[in-house]
């Protein structure tokens, strides 16, 4: 049964706080950084909601975004917000909640697809950050923002942060194994299978779902990885952070997926994700216990960071310092920060585990680095 959207916006769900913290943490350094491109900046929230939760008063994404844009506006940056909400009563609340900000805000009612032309036009002459936070996977088709993402091909700065409902997608897709298959094989022409292809951006999910050996959690991770891969056709760098309801829950609530062409943006977004992840781990397992009791995979240890760097170097071959850091980051998103990777790179150079045309005593983003085969 469809949830009443007004019910949804009474109290913020605990796990939504980590998602919102990432948006909040990222926008702080993102806006001054992207302002240096000297284009006006637009932040577009296609699934805006009312802006504020009615019972606990906490901020929804439009007010989080507006708070940061207001600061950028005060620094003299030309900014604009586009907030779109389909549900009339939520749209009215949204309009009232954002009416007093001192910069341009387009508050638009209706399905965001009906405003696709406006979004495309803004993407042509602004640096844009697009936030996509639907309630269910079916509300967002993979190609819905194609016209905006295509602006990357003509050199514009476009970034996207997507809440991909991987687990709900798995539940929906598994249901098709009985409804839309013949002899246990999905019928690719069935309209519900086609609808899932449109959400996922391809048919890669079908084999994952049909593999009876995978758990729900494995399926969600594999499908999110497929989604990330598809987004790479637009975005050079894509980060993926699984948000869980509790630390021991193997099946994530959803995946927060970020795409950008900028390696600076990757460092910033990854920091936001690491920050949220460590806060979550502390709140869930360490605080209130006499001894730290976080799961093994959540323990941050220097050996793991070094291994991540060396494994990535072997995989990608010779590269520059900054690209080794970014490639390691996207393979280990939300686990370790850019400065932890820099420390590990320094250590690897100084101990002869990584070849380099620099000493490794300080960070040199343009230095050449290369893997050294074990035993050589
Ligand atoms: C998960 S909520 C967004 C929450 C919001 N990001 C926040 O932090 O408060 C999704 C919202 O998108 C709206 N929505 C659903 N489909 C939409 C569409 N096609 N176009 C615009 N809004 C839509 C829903 O009414 C709902 O308010």
C-alpha cells in the first residue's frame, strides 16, 4: 500500500539523518569550490517534500539546501534553487517554508519530468547539483535526467546525488520471478520487466535476481554496483554508500550514489560519507558500551588503508598521485578519507612498496606513481 506522504513527513526516520547529514556536510565546501568556476550555481531537488517535518521540526532537503545557498549568496555567489514537489499539500507547505530566502528559488508543482526542459536550460548556464530522493524505485527512471547529464558532454559541471532504493528494487524484481517468468526465466518483454529495466538503466539486474544462491543483501549490493557502472557513462567518478537501518542489518535500506566529473568533488563527498558512516558506527556500537564493539569490517586500521592503495595501484598501473587517491576512493567509498589515503601513499612510497618520481615525504598530487611487483 502506498504511504500517505503527509505521514512520511511527520518525523524524520533515524537512518534519513545520515542521508541528510551527507547532503549538509557536502554542500558546505562544494559551494565555495564550484563558485571558482565563475558560473552561477543551481541546486535542483526533484523530490523536494515540504522542507520541514511537521512534528519534530527537523529540516528536509530543501531547507538544508536553502541554508547553504543563503550563505553562498551572502558571499556574493550567484545561486538559485529549484525545488519540485508533486503532491499538492506538500507543495503548498514547501512554498510557505522557503518564501523568505533572499535568492532566486523556483518552487515548482507537479511531476519533475514535466519540468525537464527548465532543468535542461538551467544546466546549460549554471553549475548544477541535482538531488534525487524518491520514496520508491519506481519514481525515478534511469534516463529521467539524461538531458541535464548530457550537459557534461559539452563541458558543464553537473553532479548528482541519488537515493537508489536497492532493497525495494530487489523485492519488486523478485516478485517478477513468479509473475513475469516462464520456466523460472524472466520474460524480457513483460511490461513489468521492461519497467525494471527502465529504473535500473539496463537488464543487468535480471541475472542477479535469477541467481537463487544470492541473499537479498547480496542482490541489493550487486544491483547497486550495476547502477554505479551505468552512471559511469556520464560521470567519470561515481561513489556508492549503503545506508543501513541498524549496523547488523546486512540488507541496506538504500544506496546513496554520487556522480561527478571532478576528483575534488569525490574527495569532498567521500569525506561526507566517511563522516556519516563513522557517526553511525559510533552511535550504533561504541557509545554506551564500556569497550569498543564495532563490527570487524568497520574498524579503521592503517593496514587496511595501505592494502586498499596497493591493490588499486596494481589494478590500474602507473598513474598520478591524485588519480591513485581518487581510484582508491571510488573502490572503497565511505570507508577512509582522502587524507588517510594520502598518508598511506606516503608510507607506501617511503617503504618502497610503491614506485614514485617523488620522495613521499609530502603530498605531490602530480607526481607519477607505479605499482611494484611483489618480490621485485
Ligand atoms: C522521500 S520524499 C523526499 C524527502 C526530501 N528529500 C526531504 O529530505 O525532506 C519524496 C518526495 O517526492 C515527491 N514525489 C514523488 N514523485 C515525484 C515526482 N515525479 N516529481 C516530483 N515529486 C515527486 C513525494 O510526494 C515526496 O514528497
